[in-house]
């Protein structure tokens, strides 16, 4: 496949936090900390985009054995779908529910960091995460810092947009479909397969991953979002001037395309309510297209190599603007109610530097979920492909270290090349590290978020009569909610932020 994207995925900050009780034991010095620690059972909350893998608990049993030996701790986790997590996390923090660590989507973090319920952890990092801190730069902390203080664990890696699409290369070749390099080519691919392979939804997407489709228009034009309220600006602007997504020409083009996709039946009429993301549907054979970043695509290719050796996974990227962002995207935070934040950070250290723990998270249990080849590459077993596929457990998102990465048989050969060239291809947006303070506009932001949530079910899936009519409706509702006041305040804060850079 010629159109490989050279970018790596999100790998944001990680953790597992703890409570103290019981008798002391001497810790393993490889954890970066020595001393006597009481036993701790850590309770963490994470979100996911797909259903929990069957063998996750089995892998966690192995992980807990190592953690018990090294830092006298074990982990109990709660895992929920991202849309449910976005609703529950604010309630959990407000109620003081007992969690030692909470993984937060970026938009939730931006809201919660301003409410005062998260623990400031900057002073603890050098003491309890010394090895990983040696590899960190100031940039790794930009989007987890608020008013000069650090409120989430740094991952040391960046996430990049845009994402791309997985397609069935074997079917493309079978039906003489031209190589896919743009959305028009993707439509030719889907049109052909709808005719030749009926009974499968071509693009079995959902609200959880449909946002990548929007980036094909706004992202390709260099428009970058300021946060979760549809405000953004063009990277080419000498002085960033904020506007709402629906005020751009690219958004109008996006709506025209979603309308066309919906009318042609490329996705289900119930896509907004769907729980399954297109990548899972692609692996299951219920979708001819799966949206993913390159690491996810690599993971899916590994699974499919074992399950369907005759399939050829091709990965296509369409936008030409790649935004480099640090760890906020999947930040692990520590509530102020956490009983042992120090141990959380020690566990984070181990997940990022201990080869055995890292391999368990990434690949599962050796000789059960994978085997090691003579050349050092690894091969996923049938059990691994079906019961613990790579990237299945969200804890790995925060701890992937490419120095420990092993090429997996059946994956994308160019994956390491992607990482080697990513810095030269990526762009650090000028507003990196900016957090919109909503004290004076909280009611307007809340009203706008309600509008956005409702309208996305309409706009993102082409459920409207015309782009012009739905844009007018969107703008009217946002204006009523207070969009102009929010934009003016956001512009004032952004100007002040940029003036101090």
C-alpha cells in the first residue's frame, strides 16, 4: 500500500492509583523507589471505545502478581464506554466516589481541572517517577498543566491527527477498484462492494469514531479545534481568529458529503445510537471501512492475519495536516480523595519502563496470547487474536513505549518508520497548553454543549434536508445558547495566552 500515513497514535498519560493498608514490605528497586510500603488495592476508572476483551481479567491477574512483588499493590479496574464515562466522571468527582485514578477524555479533563477536584501532582513526579521523567520534555506537560500546576500524569508521547481508514485490499484488487487516496476513491470502493458484496454496511460507523470523518474536511484545511465547544481557528492565520466550525466553508462541504453518504446508505440510519465503532465492525466483517489511527490499524491487521489470513488490510490517510498534541487526550488524573497518590505514580513508572509489565499490557501473556519468533518479532496466537487483541485494554494507551515495542507478525511493516518520521510531519498548534476558563461563561458553555450533543446526531450522519438549512438551525440554537459571548471571551483569553508565549 503506497498511501501509508507516517504518524503514531495517541499515547497519553497513564496510571493506577492506590490506597494504603496492611503490613509493610520492601519494594523492588526497579520501581524507581525503595522503602517499606503497606499493601494497597488500587481502584481505577477507565473509558474505552469497544467492548472489554475476554481475557483482560486474566492479564490483569498476571500484572497484579508483578505489582505485588515490586510495589506491594494490586489493581481493581472499572471500564466503561466513552460516552457513558463522559457523563459519569463529573458525578464521580462531585460525590467523592472512591477512585484512586481516573482516565479522562480531553474535553472532560478541560472541564474538571477547573473545578478543584483533582490533585496537583507536580512535586511528586521526580520522586516517584524518576526514570520516565528523564525522557520528558517541557512540551509533554503543556496540556496537563493548569495555572502553572500539573494535574495529570504525563505519558511522554504525543497523539496526532488526522486519522485514516482501513479497507479490504483483497476485495479492492478482486474487483479492480483503483487505489484509494481520497474520499471520492473511498466512495468508488464502497459503491463497488455494495453491488458485489451485498448484505454488509459499507461504513458501519457510530458517534464514537465518526469525528474522524469531520477531520477530512476541517483538518485537511488546517482548521484546528480549541476544545469541545466547536470553536477553532486556521493554522495559517498569522493571528488566530476564532470561529465556529459551522461558520466555515469546509463544514458546509462536510455536511454535503455526510448527506450524500447517508442517502447512498453507506452507514446505518441508527448510527448515532450505535455502540460498535467501525474498526470493530471492520474486524468482525460487518463493515468494509474502519476508521483508525495507524497503531490501531496495525493492531487490527495483526488480529485479522490470524483470523482471516486471506484478507489484506490497507490503511489510507486523506487529510494533509498533522497536528502534534501532548498527553491530554487520555490523561490519567488523581482525585483529591485518592488515598495513596504516590503509589499511583510508582505504578505509572513501572508500566512505562518494566519490559514484562509493558509486554503484558501490549500483547498479553506469553505463550498464551503471543509467541516470540527467532528474529525477536512476535506472533499473535489464535487466543490472542480473539480474546486479547493488541490495544484492547485502555491501560496500554497510556504506557506504550516504542523502545519496548516489538514488531508483530501480520502488522504494518512501516509502523516503526511512521514513528521515525512523525516529528518532521507534525505541527504543534499555537494554542497548545491553552485552557479556556469558563467561570464567567459556565451557563452558556453548558447550554452550548447540550446543543452540540443534539446536533451531532443530525449533522454527522446526514440526517437533514440541506446543508444550508441545518447550518442555519445549528447557528440559531448556538446563538440562543450564548455562542457569541463565549467566542468573544475565548478570543480574549487566547490573545492573552499567545501574547505571553
